[in-house]
């Protein structure tokens, strides 16, 4: 073999070796990049999950619903004002609930509701009571035993968050109320819409509804 041929062959071998090393390096970098991608993807998923949980937690702490706009912005009847009073007292300062407050007083339940701990109240608005024919409403208000039964059917002896609201809940009356829905759209017993939910008083969580709930027994 001539000296020129040997030099050419040697140069070709060096080039082939460099190419092999280069390909191996690229392969190693690609593998390393893939290994780093998995933890990055996992971190992003974890961050997204944490953000979702934080959003849900925030919703649980805030009132929601179209009728919340009718609640005063400040003073005793505002959300912050109601949060410092027990539920019957807080309701007396809410302009949506005057008929309910009168009914609670008529039944002698003010002290019972104010002294209870961690309860949930489904509070019918004045318009909800107005759906009942006047003669029937007058008869209800005049019958203390029946009125007590109806009012205690609106109270659950536990604090129910929006996330826990869907499902059946036993009331102080002994019967059950059933809520359906999610997010900020809930219905109780199939026909009572939650107009302003997750309102906090010092001892209760309140869901203001557009229909009076009637016990089945």
C-alpha cells in the first residue's frame, strides 16, 4: 500500500471514529433530556392540582349566587356583619329574610338557633314565603307545633360546605333534605334554588333559597 493510500485510510478511520463519538454524545444528551422532562411534567401536574385545590378552598370560603348582590355592603346586614352574630340575630339584619325572622320568633326558636353550634340553615326569602297562599301561610304561622316542624326542617345539625352540599342531610326535624348541583348552582328537594349560598354567621352556614321546604311527614 502506498504512503498516500495509508494516509487516506487513516484519515477516514479518524473521521469515522469522530462521527461515532458524536452520535453517542447526541444519544446521551437525548436520554438525559427525556429523564429531565418527566420530573418537569410531574411538577407541572402537581402545581396544577394545587391550584385547583386552592380554587376549591377559596370557593368554600366565599358566598356565591345572584341574590348575594342584594345583601348590604356594610353594617350588621352585610356578610362581614352577619359573620359576627349568631344565625337568628344575623338573619334579622338581612333584608331578604324578614318573614323567616318573624316565623322564627313566632315559633320561639330564636334562642334555640342562636345557641346551636356549627349548624346549616336553608333560609327561605320573603318571596319564597309569598309563594304560599295567604290563608295557608296565616294558618301555618298560627300553628306553633306545625310551624316549629317546618322551620326545624330547614336546619341541619352540621356545617355543610358547598363541596359537601350535594346529597341527603338529616335535619333537626328528623327528615332529610336532598341537594343536587355543583359549583355555584344548587337545588334543594328538587325545586328550591339556592339564591345566595355559603353565607357565614358566628354559628352557622346559611343557604338562602327561593322556596319554603316542606317536610313530607
